[in-house]
C-alpha cells in the first residue's frame, strides 16, 4: 500500500500521486510551469503550486482529487485544491499547453515513470521553452535562470530548441548565448 501525502512529500511525489489519481479517473492532465522546473532542478527552484493543464471539468476533477485528500480552496478560484498535509496547492489551468507560439496536444505528452508513480509532465526541453517564453515576454530574469538550470542539468533536444527559438523570432546568436551559458553550468 502506498503511503499518503505528508508534510515531507516532495513536489515530484505529490505531482505523481495527483497524476495517477487523475489517470485512474480517466482525466488527461499535464504538469507544467514552475513545478516542472522544481522537479527538473531537483528542488533548487521551489514552486508554490503544481500547475496541471486539462480540458476536464472541475465536477470530474474534484472527486479524483478528494480520493487523495485534496479539497477545493475556499474563497479562491474554483480550480485550486489544497491538502491538509502539505504546503503546495494544485491548480488546474485550461488548455492549450503552449510555449510561446508552439502548442502541444495533451495526448503527445507521455506518462513518465518516477520513484513515486507515473507522471504526465512536459519534457525538460519543453520546460526550458516554457521558462524562456516568460523571459521573452516579460524579461523575467528568474525565468531565464530557471531555463538555464533545467538545460544545464537535463537532456535537452538542442535542435528542437533552436527551431523553437527561431519560430519565436529570437536570433541565432541569442540561442547560441543560451546554449553556451547552459553548457558552462
């Protein structure tokens, strides 16, 4: 029997438990955003929430979340859930899964085996795109740093990332600068 969510549960453990509960209920939901960065950086960056992209209704999501101890947050948006044993909350975001101009269908995101169970999450390359999208849009240096951290410690599809840079209107020199910084770390 798997243990429940505790105060010591990691972001990855909670994400996997949420993902598996949703999958059991037939709900396709993909972990994105800062919590994916938290997992890919082995907790060097700490997100406060776990963002799952899904087209499913809250009426279907709520029972699946209740099975693992989550309830909707009162006086908040109805898409947020909390657990009494952990500080992270789970938020459900409407599709599409997008990184700048690139959209990904949820069906294209595979389940990944983790030490805590199966997790449907964006790839490390997509996580870099996600963070760089925020950097390009708002010049958010924290997102730039997160993208570098993910790229420097995970397998990245550099050709795909270069193609994406170009599709976002970024220069080849900006791509090379990003790649060089990431490879130094």
